[in-house]
């Protein structure tokens, strides 16, 4: 019984605000700071109807709004039917960069695809999407 009481007290102290390291202060979140580093012209593009059998190039453009250069570290399309290209050099503050996706429009019908972009500013990928309809 004594061990149970001691364990209960330790649990109360462990979860008390005294030990939580919560300090009032700056309200700017890390997510907001990262989101402000890159301003995308569009994060989602509707390409409309595209002809079957002809690859479609979709271009996502962005501006570096941070105070330091940004490097695109990885671009990962959601499937094998999409290839990607991107700005390989560091994008200086105030300058523009791009991510391009080339969709192989082999199968007729509606589609929605994504491309995940990881930059030097955030290890959490930014998801860009495009959709449309392949017509025969």
C-alpha cells in the first residue's frame, strides 16, 4: 500500500505544471515561420481535360520569402506515372524557384496526384497537388 501511495505521488508530480517547462512568451509558431519561408503561387492546380497518351507538364512556382537561401532537398511524386524536376541551385531570398511534375496521361478518366517537396527550411514535406481528366 505504501508503494502505491508513493507511486501515485510521483505520478502527480511528474504531470504537474511545475515540471512542464511551459513559459509564456513569443506566440510565433515554428510552423508559421516555416510557412512564411516559401510563398507558393499555387499549391493545387486543376489542369482540366488533357488528351490521352500525351504527358502533361504541371509547374508549381514559389518565392523565397525568408532571409536566407533555401535548397530543395527532395521531391517525391505519389506514383510512378509522375516524374518530377525542380530548381537544383539554392534559391536566394526574394528569388523564385519551381517544382515541375510531368504526368503520363496513359489511362483515361479523372485523376488527382500529389508531389511532396522537402526543403532546407522544413523536414516536413509540403504536399502539392494537381488534378484533371484524361480524355481519349
